[in-house]
């Protein structure tokens, strides 16, 4: 537990130094001046601090937007899930598109492979098509048994 507190304190101190470096840069200080004032070993370290502070400013709103979009997608999926489970083909399609978009935001899909001939292999096609067909089959089977939940089937 003590190590965690030390890490948290060090991270807070680093973040504060980054904030100060950015403020100095906004005020017109050179990287050499920032390094001297904040105790960085070189102007490259001061530049790194300023860039890290800028990235943090950008990252926080981006994460908020992603969370908002994920919430919207969850609400849409909830709205069509019952009909998709009962076999409504249009709703299955919509549910899969929502799930694809959600996976895209979260970065959980494997990189897409285009159709190509590979040396010593059979023709490789985009694996997403087969995955979607398998998912549809599992959804249809779950609908037939009255089971199934978009988050409970392990996909």
C-alpha cells in the first residue's frame, strides 16, 4: 500500500511540473528557461513536459466524448435487443452494427484483413463476415431458448 501512495504522490508531482511547464511556455518562456526554472536537466525534458501537458488537456475531453458515445450505443442496443433475440432480422442487423461501432470505439476488434492470396495458404477473407454469421447463429439459438444477453454470452 505504501508503494501505491508513493507512486500516486510522484505522479501528482510530475503532473504539477508538467502544468507549470505549460504555463511558463504559454507565458512565452523558452524551453531552456523552463528547464532552468523547473529543474529539468535539458530543454528536451522541458519540451517533453509541455507536450505531455498538452496531450493530457486533449485526452480528458476525448475520453468524455467516447464515454458519451458508448452510453448512447448502449441505449440503442437496449432498445432493439428484445426484437433481435426474437429473430427480427432487421433488429439483428441493427444490433450487430451497434456492437461493431462499440467495439471500434473500444479498440477490441482485431485488425481487419482484406481478401488476399497469401503464399502457401488458401484465400483469406475478411474474418468479420464469418464472426458475424457465427454471432447471428448464437443469437438465434439463444432466442429459441429464451436465454441470451448481449453482455453475458462471453463475446
